[in-house]
C-alpha cells in the first residue's frame, strides 16, 4: 500500500478518534470552554453570538431563527435522526429485537426514568418548575459508554451491551416526553403536511427506494419543516424519518461473496500494465461492479449510521454543549446548587437513576422474566446505574424545552452539570473498587 504523508496523518487522527472516551473528552472540553467563556469579562459575546439571527433560504421562502435555535432545533434533529436509526437497528437485530433480550434493559430504563422523575417532583411539587420533571430521566449515552470503556476489564462486555440497550430505551423515553408533554401548541395543517411527507417516505421504503438523498430531501424540506411549523418539536422529525430508512439488503451474504471472488480473480487476471498509478478499462469496470454490488449487500440504515455518526459525535454534540453549557455563576454556585430545582436534578440523576435501574432490574430477575448473564453480577448493574446518572446532553436538551425562565434554566443547568460530574466520578470509583477487590481475591488464591 502506498501511503502519502497526508494519508499517515489522517490515519493517526482517525485512530485517535476511534477511542470511545474521546467523544466524552471532547464534550467535556466544550463544557469547560462554555463555562469559562460565560463567566469571563467577555460573557456578553457568548450570549450575543448564540442569539444572533441567522437566515436560511431566499426571499419569499426563508426561515430566520437565532443561532442557538438552529443548533437546538436544526442540528439536534440530525442527532435524533441518528438516535432513531440506532433504535431501529437495535429493534431489528440487537438487544431490543426479542422480548427476552429487551426485557431487562427496558425494565431497567423504565425504573431509571420513573424514580428520578418522582424524586424531582418531590423537591419541586407545587412550583412552576414542577413541569420540568423530565430533566433527570435522561442518560447521555456518549459520555456513559465512553467512561465505561475507561474501566477496562472491570466492566464485563455484557454490562456494556446492557448499558447501551438501557440508554437506547432511555432515549426513546425522552423523545416521548418531549413529544407528549413539551409541545406548547399544535398547528393542525402543518401536522397533516408532516404526516403526508412521512407517508411518502414510508411508501418509498415499501416500494424499495434505497437512495439516501431521496429520504434526506423529503425528510428535511418536507417532514422537518412541517413539524417545525406544527408546534411539535422538530427533533421528532429526525426520529420518525429514521424509522422510514430501509434496513433490508438486496443481495445475500453468500451471493455477495461469490461475486467478489469471481471479480477479484478477474481483476488479477486482467492486469496488463506495469503502471503503478493507472488501471486499465476492464479493471475500472470490475471496481464499479464491486462498488454497486457492495451497495446492494449493505443496508441504507447501516450506511447512513456509519456516515453521519462522526458528524454527530464530533461536531453537532460538541457545538450543542458549547451553546448550552455556558452558565453564568457570578459567585452563587452554592446558592444555585442547593435550589430545589438543582437538588431535584442532582438527587434524581445520581441517586434516582441508581435506585430505579437496580431495583427494577432486581424485580425483573425475581419475577423470572429475565436473568443476569454469566459474566454480570449486581455490582456491575450498580456501576451501570451510576454511569446512567450522566444526563448531560439529553438533560440539557429537555431543560431548554421545559424551562422558560432564564434564572431557573441556569439553576437547572448547574444541577445537570454537577450531577453528571458526580455520577461520572462515582461510577469510575465504583468500578475501580470492584477491580481492586477482584485483584485482591485472585492474589489470595495464589
């Protein structure tokens, strides 16, 4: 293989970004930048930049929104599109594909949503902030899985699968909360239009349309705009659109392997030149056939996930963190963190998630509807429950929708950031203790 200096540099960068913890590290850096910026002498520029009006379109057909709305309602729709694709993938051929597989993580996710919500309501019952009970229900899957990867062998492979499935079900719960409880008004005509666009995408899937650009154009200029105008949060367009993406192959694995074998042999036998750079016409035809057949052998759903995941994880989510995590403290951290809103979020995420996930998992096992795998014990479940308390992205997103008062929103963000840091530290500490205990036991046996 001939590698240029640019190729080697790109390979090194790509290898670095493949580490699971890098995504969480990048989000953390953006949070720190946002907090420092919002509490610096230049804090007015932070507010100014993200509240500037930005227009997309042309005269007579244009949308003008502040930059933070384009991020939260526009770019985050792509994030929710990825979430929808991941949910569909898990439901087709993953941890949510069969009832026995899905039961334990889904039941744990329900407990991890219900208990934190009840705790938050307990702290804020009878106040205007009571309606923001959805904030501590969420789990930031990127942060949680990234940190879980740092504990190495202390976390079993099965607990990583469990936490991923739990967080996926958790995301679905958060989406339902946004759709059902955080919709201020409904414009029926726009909603009907959105339904028509969704119907077109569904019919296209049924008829076998596999072109990604078709779904992108209809999804953005049809479904997303219609839901944005309908009053229902536009990120729902991402999830609904994701469920219309085809997940079927057009050729079997065996057929693909047989054709590849034939074409590779043809490619090898058709070599008639010593050129290091150019192919002959027959070789070009063979490569074209392989590219076309590779598209038939893979599913649009998996191809799209592969293409947009880096854009979401390394651009959209860090930009969202930068735009939403900047809270001006002004020396009032203790006052803000002890406010009922903040306490409800902190206790809900750190304690409620742990109690809900552990208790509901225990209930599922006791009812004999599910069981723990051989390499998973209750210590592992407790560790997963602690990491699930990292609400961050989803919690911030729900807070922006649920709380309109700027002062209360700032308090909620302080609670979310504090809870997420606590949950991360406790999760890492828990698995470190478990790893140390295992090491001591193995040393005694020797």
